[in-house]
C-alpha cells in the first residue's frame, strides 16, 4: 500500500488542484505539532544551554517536524482486519493488525496491490500521468508484459487458486482496457511449481519446461513444450484429458514419473507396497504422481505423456474375453483376447491373450530415445504356485486374485471380512488351480474391491503381504529408470541393499 501511495496518491508528488486541501491540512497539523514540540522541549533546551552551548555566536537549536501521510502506514496496524462479534442483539467490531492474519492473505494483498500499481503506472493513473512529461512518455505502449515468479510462496492452496483466477482480471480492470476496440494488450507470464495454479489454467496457456540430461559439455538443458498443441486435432481426447486433470487436481506436470493405475484398489495398495517393501522404497524419495484411470482410458493420456517426456508405469488388467467378447477368467489356449485398449493400441500393441502372457519384461516397454524416456505396462502374468501339494501355473484376472495367488498362506490362515473371507472359503473349497481360478473369478464379480484394499491396510504385519509379481516387476523397473535419470542429471538416488525376492508365490 505504501508503494501504491508513493506512485499514484502522494499529494507532495506533483500536486494538482485536488491535493491543495490535503496539503493545507497537513501544513496546519505540522504547524500545530511544531508549536507543541517547542513548548514541550523549552525547559530541556534551556538546560542544555546551561552547558555553554550554544554560545553567543553559535546557531540556536530549533525543533521542527516533517509530516508525510505515508508515515501513517509505517506500522503493523496500518492495515487492520475487522471481525464482527455479536453480543446479544448488538454487534461489536474488533480490529486485528495485519500480522494476525494467516493463509498468506498478507502476500495476496501485497501482490494484488503490485498488480494494480503496475497497471495504473502503464495507464498513467494518478501521479503517473503528471510524471510523463516527454511526448514519448505520454504515449501508452501497446503491450503490457507482467512476469510473476512463483506466487504460491506462503499462500494457502485455496488462496493460490483465487489469485491465479483474478490476477489477469486485475491487470485489465481499467475503463480503457475494457473497450472492445482497445489496442492495448496485457500478457501475464507466471512461473510456478504449484499444481494448484496449473490446475486453474487452460491447457492452451501452459508451457512445460522439461529437464534434459546434461549434454556432452556438461550443461543441463531444458525443452519447452506447448501443451496447447499436445493433442493435435484430436478434440475428444483433449476434452477428456482436460476434464480429467480438472477433476483429479493432477500434479502430473511436476512429477519425476507417473504411475497410472486401474482402479481404487490399486491406488490404495500400490503406494502401500512402497512403504513396506524394502526393495521399493527408493520410489518414496521421488516425486511420483499416482493417477487412477482404467485400462480403457489410460491410452488417452498418451499424447500428453509423450509431449511431457514423462517416465510412466501403467498398471492395468488383462481383461480377458472369449470369442463372444464375454468377460472370462484368463485361460491359455482358449483363443481369448484382451479388451484393454491400452494393451491393444499403445503398449505392447497386442490383443492375443496367449501372446501377452508369454511376453518377456523387456517387451512390455516402449522407449522414446529422442525424448529420453520410456513407458512400461504391468499386467497380470503367470506365476507358479504350490497349491495343496501340486505345483501349477496360475493366471490371475485382476489385482485381487493376483494378491490371493501371491499370498495363499496369508489368506487361507488369516482372519478378515468381505472379500478376505470369501477368498479364504474359495481357497479351502478348491482342489486344483483351475478350480481356484474359477472360484476367485466368481467371488470378484460381486465387487467390494475398494473395501478389500482398505481391510488389507489393517494387517498387523503389513510386510507379510507380498505385491503381485507383475506389480513388483513394474515398480522395480520404474526405480531403475528414475535412478538412471537422476544420475544423468547429477543427483543419484541412495543405494540400498535389496533382499532377494522369490518369483514364486508363497
């Protein structure tokens, strides 16, 4: 406010007719105050003269003041916040000084006044008009460029959103700027690390700065991606992704990597595995964004991920179907296919179930060498289980039956509710692996997957719950990729001793 006063309101600065009355009042107050000071200091000055100074030829002492209105703003209670308190039928106004407010409102007010000051200086409002003496200064430049660096500092998330929604409107809040035929243009450029600010902006206005590995000369580089053109002419995909980002409040733009998961159960349990599996804990020290998006929609993020050059792991389901396109439990040699669009059209671009089951881990990766990143899919893969004295291959259909196959002992001997209990009954009532697969598939038809995931969070010893092999393989791959990227950028991840893990189910 002081800065705004000095630029646009100070009556001492190039006074005009409107300032005369204010200056007269200030002069009168200053004279009255000087008279009071001379009277108050009279005896003290006489006492000083008793020390021999000032002498006969020395200049005399005089007390004088210099009052400026801005001095009234130079204290912590210059700006106050009024709080109304009801006392019966009457209301009492209480006033708090500005440093008693929270959520970053002080910073918000400060930035708003700076924006208004920048606008009014450009439009020659108040004292700014009288300072433009030269003809060239009197002409208003057609472009007003305003750069704001990380306005989110010390602002509550809701206040951040309020600021970015209103900032440009403030810069254009002038009668000349509101005219339809105005040739005066304002451009506001904001640099930010806040997903809340990015969330409030249209894709067309976003520019993404992507870090690149150091060149041969050892200089870190960045590439700038115009997200407005990330989807080309695909209007439907752009609309879907834009709305999805708005709904999820996505921090995709600020992540080291992204993990796209199938549903709520994966969204709950996969981060849970990171916390309790020692060979996966490196990922906790990276900025990984988790997006819950089904296999039928994950491919719609392809253009955005490729433009961002973002290392991505897609954890999805096989979604096996028979020749009649009916959802079935996956079985080898039955001419089954997947209906998962991501697997069919993006990676690994296969729909034959037998081919998908036999793919090696390295064939589940799509590399983008020009952009220096990769994406990988992780879906249910065959594992060998020892079930009631016989070893056989188990092919799961979803996360839940994959968990059951990977942790047969836990589900058969533990106590739980919902799907946990149903899995225990299915395991006890099955004699062979195919029978167990069919029984688990039937139990999963009735749902309750999210509740099942929440129940697993209550396990007394969470480290005993082993993640399905396909998820572990995917997360280990992601750890390796991020370690490589960090090393290329000169910031290696810490090295840990990873315990040996069996690929067989317990």
